[in-house]
C-alpha cells in the first residue's frame, strides 16, 4: 500500500526556533542589510567582499545551531508518509533532523559554486574569500539563488507539489515568488495546513485550508501527531 504523499513547503520561520533569523520579522536579516547589495548578482559584481562576508557570517552561525522540534517532527513523518520537503531555507536543518528528500529552492549555505558554471557545485563549510577558485581558476561564489536569478529547482518543486495529497506550509511570509506560487500547484482537493504564528494567508483564499497560528516547534509536532492518528 503506497504511503500518502505529503509535501511540506518551509520558510525561514521553520528555523527561527533553532536560532536563525528570519528575513522580514522585526530585527530580521533584511532589516540590517540592503538586499540588492548582499543578495544579488549586481551586488556581488560591485562589492564581492561584502557579499562573501554576509554569507560567511551566516555559514559560521549555521555551524552552531541544531534542528528544532518542528524539523524533527517532519523527519518522523516519513515513518508513515511519503514526505517531500521543499524549502526556501539555505540551512541544512531538515537534513540534520533526518528528512531524506529535501529540495532547496534558494540554494544551500554549505555549498559553493563556480562563478562561470552553475552546475559546478562544491561542499564548503569554511569562510569563502576572494581568491578561492575552482580547479579551473574561476572565483567561487555562494551556492545561493540571488534576487533576479533563475530558480533551477522550480520545475522539480512544481512537479512534486502537483502530486501532493496533503500540503503543509510552515514559516513563510509567502511574499517571494516563484516559491510562494507553489501553493497553486497542489491539486484542488488537497488539504492545506498553514503553520505560522502570524499567518500571511486568508483561509477564504482556499477551500480546504487549515491555519494553525502557532510556531513551528509547537504547531508542527501537534499536526504530525494528528496526521498519524487520522
Ligand atoms: N515558527 C513558524 N513561523 C515563524 C516563526 C516560528 N517560530 N517565527 C516567524 N515565523 C514566520 C513569520 O510570521 C513569517 O510569516 O516566518 C515567516 C518568515 O517570513 P520571511 O522572513 O519573509 O521568510 P521567508 O518567507 O522564508 O522568505 C522567503 O525571501 O529573502 C528571501 O530568499 C529569501 O528564502 C527567503 C525568501
């Protein structure tokens, strides 16, 4: 008997209780930085050291944080369901928690790539500086999808979402496309659960939407429990 397919779309709120800042909450990442300066190809061309240091700070912090109860609950979900995580997050907390199928829409902090070949990706956990090059001598850059760049995993994510029998959305302000548009790829009859203490979605927007106004570490384990007992 095939396990029901659950697709989980996560954003920065998923990792907030692990100690990582979100982007648009009070004191969020974008409060202290100009997005176009630190997270765009133009910014990297203009001041590569500033951009590399922005990601070095975030990569160093990632070495010190752990998955929270929300990440752990999503990993446990795999005992009874066919789970695909589609995350906007560039941390590796879903993988650390044990989730086995994670699609990173916006890249990964612990990876870097050649500035001339986006498919030449390397694992990288230390600081990245000017002069760090690939074996062809090309400067390396964070393996992050910057504003204005294509989202290579979008097609994969859309295909996965089209198969969802249950869609869970956790900790995203639903303001950045194309990620936010994935919700529309779920089949019409698919139940949607939206976990966020300040949900940025109206339950009238979708016929089968359940909004759970709780944090990831609180709301996700409760929802997982409910799904196992339903
Ligand atoms: N648990 C669950 N959700 C939370 C928590 C928490 N503990 N704390 C905050 N949130 C919610 C907020 O209410 C908000 O809806 O997480 C969401 C965070 O929204 P954003 O900061 O906009 O993050 P996100 O939606 O992931 O941003 C999407 O924007 O800047 C780009 O590439 C970046 O991937 C990012 C994308």
